[in-house]
C-alpha cells in the first residue's frame, strides 16, 4: 500500500532577480504513513510552509518528487486536489461578510460537490465543529477559534483522506486549542492522515505520532514523537521535586551532570551525560531524602532547541 | 458539469457579496447623474435625435465600469483576503469561478439601462420608444454576454499587470470613444474605425441605436461580431487566468494566509 505522503529528493529554490537564489527545501526525503498524525517542526524560514505548499499543489518543486496516496503532485494535480484538504491558520481565508453556511456552500462547489451533498455535509460539519447554532451568522462576527473551526469544516467538506494543517491553533486560547486537537484526534480515528506544521511543541507532543524537524530546508530528524529524545545521543535527564534550591546547586557540581534547570516551583530537571550518570544522580537524590524522582529522555522541545540552536530570531 | 456548477455557485456567491457591499451598486447611483447630464446637453442644444444616444450611453458605460472596476478587483481581493490559496488548491479551475462572479457584477451594471430610461421618462418627460423591442432585448443580452467575456479578460489582465490601478483608471474613456458610446463611430476620424471594430461596444452601440430607431436591417452581422469578440475575450481571459495560476505556482507567488 502506498504511503500517504512520500517525497524523494524534494527541492525548491526561490529565484530573486539578481540576488542569490534561496534554497527553501533541499533534498528532502520523507515518508508519512497512512492514518498518521505527522508533525512538521522548524523555525521560521525552515521550509515547513514550502513543503506544505508543494504537497498541496499550490507550489511546484524545483526538483525531486512528491506523491500523495500514490499520486504525483505535479503530474496528477487534479487527483491530488480531490484527496487533500488544506486548513490554514489565521483570521483570513473566508468570506467575512457571508455566513458560515454560505461559505461552505461556495467551497463545496469548488470541490465538485452537487448542491444537495454540499448542503448535507455543510450541516453535518457545522454541527460537528460546534458551529451549528451560528451557521447563519456572518463570519466577521466569529472569534478566531470559531473561524479556525470553520476552516477545518471547509477542509473536510469533500471528505479528503489527507489533511494539511498549517499552524491551526495559532492564537487560540487553551480551551479552544484543546477542543480543536480533540477534533483532529477524532478525525484521525476515522482513518485520515494529517500533516501538522506547527511551532507549538506541546501540540506536537500531544497530537503527533511522528515528527520531522527541518531547518534551512534540510531534514534534521524524523522519528516517533515518544522516542525523539534519543536524537540527543546518550543524553538523559532526571526530574525531581525538592523545595531546597541548595540540592540543585549540589547536583550541578557532580561530574555526570551537564545542567540543572528549574521547571516549576520546586520541580527541577537534571541533564546527565548518560544512563550511568542518571543512576548516580538518582542515588545521590535518594541519599538526600528526595522522594519523587524519575529518569526520562529530553522532551521534544529540548530536542528542538538543541537542534535549532540559537536560530530562533534569525531566518 | 461540475465546472458549470462551480460557475453558478460563483454567481450566487457574488449575489450574496454584492448585497452586503453597497459599493458594488455605486454605478447605479452614477448612471442617473450621467443620464441627466447627457440629456440636459441634448435638450439645451435642441437635438431630439440624440436623446436615444443620451439614454443608451449611461447603460453601456455602466456595463463597462462594472467590468473594469469590480471585475478587476475580484482576484486581488481574494488574494489579499487569503482565499486565493485554498481556491487554487481546489479541483475546479479558477477561471470559470472568476467568470461566474464577473457575470453577476455585469448584470448589476446592466440595470443602468433601465435607470437611464426611467430618468429620461420621469425626469425629462422624454419616453424613448424602442421600435424593435425584440432586437433591443437581443442586443442587450449579447452585449451582456460579451461584457462578461471581456470582464473575464480584464480581470486577468489587471491581475497580471503590475500597474493595476493605472490601467483601471485609464481604460475608461478610450473605450467609451472607440466603443462609439459617447458619439457614434461614424463621427470619429477614419483612422480610428479599424480599432473601433475590434471593440465589441462599437457593434453594441450601433445595434442598440438601430433597435431603438427600428432601422437595423442586417442585425446578424453585429450580433455575430459582438458574440465573437466576447467569446474571444472570454477564451483569452480563461487562458490568461490559468497562466497566472501556473506562474504563481512556479514562481512561488502563492502565500498562505
């Protein structure tokens, strides 16, 4: 069975007149299996949006190939467009002066749905995303969270098997973001595949089966979200709670400890050089009557920060 | 079939948008004033033979303004509002969707004909009698069709152009003159006539005046010319829109919202 997404040596170069061309994607080979939620991470300018644009057929690659459910995004554009749904974040992208229902009726026609099917699906989707009672209200009166749900409803109108989400919860309050994520998980349970481009590490950790981290157009890692910490080699960490900061100061002097950071209140995280180091740290903590301590791997956010380094403000 | 359905949906979309956007009906405010000005000129200069011209001209100008002004804004507005990307990621091509919306805009412009007639009748007591109503209806219908085709082309040209505002502001009077709207083409210098013949408005203006006077004998030729020029413009507009989308995909001009 063909993968949901497969790219091979994918490359995109932006020409800028007399300036040097910008390589946005460079030799990217990536596979996303069916029914997977795949996170696409990277700093601004890493190439995430370029990849999503190519996969959603709105941008042509400069080299390499990309296939969606077995269809080439360049040669079989029309087939690909019927299989995918594109959900963009933000306030824009809808007809603000029209109602949610009218928006969906128009977009349904763009996906070759007849009027009756569009009406039935629009009603069902508006109900599903919690907008049924506001279906006939103008979109300009919607909150950002409601707009986001309408974006998702639009993306689902033609029942695509593959969905691309670009920063879908950007700017949403925690309750709205949580509801949106639950909806995504429900949709995955129906057999859909998701590619989620995000800056939100908590979101990626909560939703994604696998993540791919790209920077400067190149893939830095692609792994199961739960095991992504292994990409930092032998590094491990130990989490513990203790109200006395002097314990942390003492830990920092141990030879196996590479760093100590305060997490929240009395919670601390100790970074160690490896498994033996973690064992010695745990023993040291037990000797000082620390009752809650556990060994772990670096989080996705830590991996991200180490991989991207200090690129945060640079593009 | 599905493309026609999308076109029809685009018509309905534009109906809904125009109902909520008063600026789309601006031409309907301007047409009575234009009619008043032109009729006042013909009345004070004792030219009863030119009354029909004064009534027909604002109708044709209304169509052209609708085509040039509103139709030219459709794609740029969709682009600015972040709707362009999901549109070109959909299976239905963009061209027919633009054409459907343009059609509705043009029909709003066509209402200027009725307004002008009413202004003449109610404001000046000059009831313009149409000698050949059937031909007049045909002339209005084919003129609207040709305007839809031309507006689709204009929409694409304005999108592709880097000087959209300049073009939009400067394509009014040249076409009013070449189209024989303000004065009949016969009154223009001879060297302008060949240029006039490739502007569908020149055929439309003559046909409409002939229908009002009842002396349009060879109506088939102008009808064919209007439809032919409109169809050619529509084909060119759809082609140019597709080229624009292809270029956007190739050069990376498509932005996410």
